[in-house]
């Protein structure tokens, strides 16, 4: 059974940092691109960061230089380190696993991040 579970969300002050984690099971993690999305209140879901199966990383313009995505294939986990947070980073953050080869995608349930003083 496929499972993706995010953790690490919470309340943080502007300028602070937070690390989100994604734990996956039930599929061959190393074969999947791992993507982090976020959905701010009242807005559409947006792509934040990607690390593909080869380890190449890319980021959305709004988080470039502040967020770092990584993966550990041995542990089937991904981490999103977020720094210099601003209120505009407030959102529910979702971990997604996508295989372009078999066109399968799996989602976690999300973890809420609130940036506020």
C-alpha cells in the first residue's frame, strides 16, 4: 500500500526556518521524482521544488535561494529545508512522488506551515 506522510509543519516567525520531511513507502522510491507543492489559503496549488530520480534539483522562482530539497533513497525520504520564511510562504505543503515512465503520481496529506509574528 502506497503511503506518503509529511511532517514538520507548524508556526514560525518571519525570518525563521523550518524543515519538512516526507516519508514514503509502498513503491520504488528511487525511481520517482519527488516534488514539493504548496497551497496558500484561497489560492491554487503551486510547485515549490523538484528533485528527480537522478538527483537534479529545481525550484520555483519564489523560493529559489531560500529552500533546499533533498532525498535519501535508502530511507525513502525527502526533506525540504526552508529558510528566510515570510508570511507569503504560509501554505499547506504537499509531498508528491511522480514517475514519468509509468505516469503514476502519489500524494501525501499535507502539512501546514504558518509564518506569522
